[in-house]
C-alpha cells in the first residue's frame, strides 16, 4: 500500500464548545426541551434571515411528517417525490395514508426534474417534495411556477441544504410551505440526531408545534386558566413525540455558529477534488452558482470508459482505507416502493443510469491535507492503472 493513511467517509467536527455545552446542560438539570431548544430555534430562524419560524424536532423525518400533517395531507392525496433520495422523504407520505408518486431526476443536478414533476401531476396531487441533492438547490423557480399554477404545496427536503442558496437566498427562506433540515450525525451541522422544520406560515408553525408534543395545546388552555394553574393543558389531537432535547439543542447552538465556516471548509475540499479529477474518466457534480452549494456530498459518476465499474471502484477504495458511500440506490428499486406501485426501471432512466456509476467520496470540514491527498491519489491510481483489477473484479 502506498498510502498508510485511512480516510473515513465522514468525521464530525465537534469542538470543546459543544462538549462544554453538553456538560453545562447536564449540570444545569434541565435535559429535555427547554431554553436551549428555544434559543436554537430562534438562532436558526435568524440564520436564515427570512421571516420564518423554526420548530426543533428529533429528526428531519419527524419534521417532514409534521409539515405534511400540518397541510392536512391524508388518504386520497398524492405527493410527488424524486426517485433518487433517502426513503424518509417518501415514507412520511405513507405515514399519513397518502400515496407517493416517484419521478425521475435531472441528469445534471440529480435533483427532481421539473418536466417529470409536471407530467406526474394529477387531480389528487397535493404536494411536491424537492430534495436539494448533495447540497445543491433544485431549480426552485421552475418547480415553484409549476406548483403554483397547479395549486400544489412545496415541502422541501432540505436535509443536505444548510447552508444552500438559490438565486442568492438561503434555502429555508424561499417562502415555500416548509423546508426541513437534518442534524443527523453526518449532515452539515449535527446534534447527533435532530432536525428543524422551517416555515413562514403561521398556521403550519402552530399545528407543527402542537403535533410535535402529543397534541398538547398549552397556549390556548392557558388563556382560560388563571395564574396558579401552570400545570393545566388541553389535548387537541393525537400528536407525536418529536421534540428535541436540550442536550441535543445545546450541541446545535454551537454547531450553528460554525455553519458558514464548515461550508467554506467543505467547498475548499470540493475545489481540490475538481482540480485533481479534471482529467479522469469521472463525471463531477454540478457546482451551481458561486457560494451557493452546501457541499454536503461529493457524488461522482464513473464514465463508461473508466477501467472499473462502480462496485469494483468502491472495493479498491476500501482496500486502500478510503471510505465511500452511494447516494442513493433509487427508491424504485426498493422492494416496498417497487411492489406497492408496480414501478419499472424504464420509467426512471436517469436515476437508473446514474445509480450504476454513482459513488460519494469523503468530504467533511475537518479533512486534513494528507487525507485529501490520500483520496485524490487513490482515485487517480484506480482510474489510471486499474485495468488489471477490472479484469479480476
Ligand atoms: C438524512 C436525510 C433524511 C432524514 O434525516 P433524519 O434527520 O435522519 O431523519 C431525509 N432526507 C434526506 C435526503 C436525507 O439525506
């Protein structure tokens, strides 16, 4: 082995300040949702700069569920979802008894193809869920126009998109029904597990706040119960248990302050990759407008003339100690989605073709120079001298 250095697919950037915040929370004695969660929500809304409310939840999946629930989506309704995403985007539609319509993606961005979205609209379509794949914004102008002219709500799966810009504006502040961010361990900022639902619509925020915690409507009850009745609450619906703990929110407060720094660091790694890979048989990701890409993922596609196939490429990276992943095996190939809707590969030619050659390389803010060199060196070696391996793989 030429490189002895191992590179994980992802390593979170947790500083002393996050650790001290957790310790302070533990010592403070208030562990569940409280002041830190409220400050995290306020700080998040401020960060986006728009006129938005932020509702902290224990996962993006929970936030997506709450957003659709607040829109009243249920049995008989259809929601349009891109084929190339994590199953969470689609599964929340089924939680509510509504049906998922999967559509193919754009070959350049791997985001939902606006033309396929338009084709998929029926009389039952209530919402569309664009996924800002890898941290690059979907074409929100075209999607927005199509949605508006058909009376369709937009719930953005913004799990990859902090901070991502579309026409200079941050995702989360575009005025869609909702945008939902993830703070899962390998997302652009993390709370271990967590998420944030962002909306500019009062009624969505109110409903999501109530349904986030068991359907408890303390505010309306407090209006009728006078001082001394602090324990009183009313239940207005069978809600969920989706609140974010102060332990997690404390980590989020500290991570949020570094969101722009992390993005710049990830962009610098991406720039190194673009430079190192320009002459290799790799299709590199779309870069979007200057400074607008969150660079959550660096997903490449092997060109047809590459000396190895995707699985061979991953095996060789693994052999050299380089972590990698695939985002995503398209949903139409998954047993549940395939069988429920009788899906056929030929209806998703772009996702099908992309998946065959798709690999995500390591990219995280704390990547050291020698780690970046190890990745670029391994990729170059495999793609320029990989012939003997292709035959053996
Ligand atoms: C991570 C992710 C989710 C789910 O986020 P959680 O916080 O783990 O629930 C949803 N959609 C996409 C595209 C994701 O990458």
